[in-house]
């Protein structure tokens, strides 16, 4: 479903601020894979997601989604393949619009505009049922403005919107990092339910090693723009934080772990 081949990316090339962000990364995700991505600050995690999403062009290498080469496809044209949830809960929703209006926008993504009535009764019932999976009581607040919701409620709604029209690839960019631990756990639980229910191919960045171990069927760790650890199946199920740090030290040749990574 996703094939990344030998991608390189350097920012501010030829200047004092030159930064090699991607150093020949190759990565293949099978249909239905749920891959967690972990690494310290500057490891290249968010750059990888942004290159896949088309936010930045690659310097060299290729990216394919479901067999289609999207390497030179602009971000807005890749959007029909991709669902995305950002770290900032404010980024995925329209604050001045109602919950049902936000869901209607997500449901109509990629469709032509028409003069037909806004939200039908059948659609409203569908949205009410969809919101029940969040277990946040939002199914009874369809006409509430999204700006009145908490950060956790908005992030859960964003997740629902990103997966409403089953994307070929779901990108989660530290989507629980700005939430308190209890709310983050709830959003992660909802993420797991939706990914499993719809068998979504998912790439989830996290700074929390325990979350990376607990979720998904595969874990990769990045260091200096490279994938240095890639575990799946039984090996991943049996992982501990200590074992993961040992794998990182062996693969990277460094025993330095980022503070945020450890504290997470």
C-alpha cells in the first residue's frame, strides 16, 4: 500500500543551516499494516510523513501509494489517497462550523459541489452512529460549534473525519502529544478501534515508547534520517522499553536517547 524507495531530503542545502533530514530511507507497508514510528528529536519522523503526504518534494527517490507513483504529485492531489491527523488538535476541524457540518465536509471530500440540500436526515443519523464510537457524548451535540469542544474531543472528531471516507493510507503525526494522559489514552483506543474495523494501512508517529510498543503490528525506530530498527510480529509483541533501547543502541551505534523519548 505504501512503498518508499531510497528517499533523500536536505533542507537549506549549501548554507550554514544545511540539514540532511532523510538519508536514503526505504520502507514498504503492506495493505492493513499499522506501523508505529519512534525516534528522538530530529530523527526524521515528521519529515518522512510530510514527504509521503507531499508537503515537501523529495530530493531523490520515489514514493508509491497502492501501486501509483505519487513522487511528483502535489499535496492536494495526494489528499484523495490520504487521511491525516496532526499534532495540533486545532488543525483538523473548522472551529466556527457545527460538528455535523465538519463531518459533512469530510464525507463530501473529492466530490463536485451542487445546489442540493445541505445535510439530509439520513446523513444526520449516520453521523450520530459514527460519533458513538468515540464515547464522548458528541452524538447528542451535532449542532454544537466545534470551537466549543475540548482539545481531546476535537482530536477524536478529526480522527473520525480523516477516516470517514476510508483512505488508502492514514498518517498520524503525534496526534496525542498535545493531550493529557487520560484523553490521549482514549484517543489512542479509538484509533485502534477504527484502524482495526476498517483495516486501514496506518503510519503513526509517537514519542511515547510504550504507546509505540502497545499499538500496531510493526514498529520502526529512526535515527539521523535512517530506519535503524524494524520489528514486527512476535518480536514486537514481546518488546519492552529496555529491549527497544538496546536495539536502538546496537543499530545506531549510539547509547544516547533523546530526553523526550525517554520521558514519554
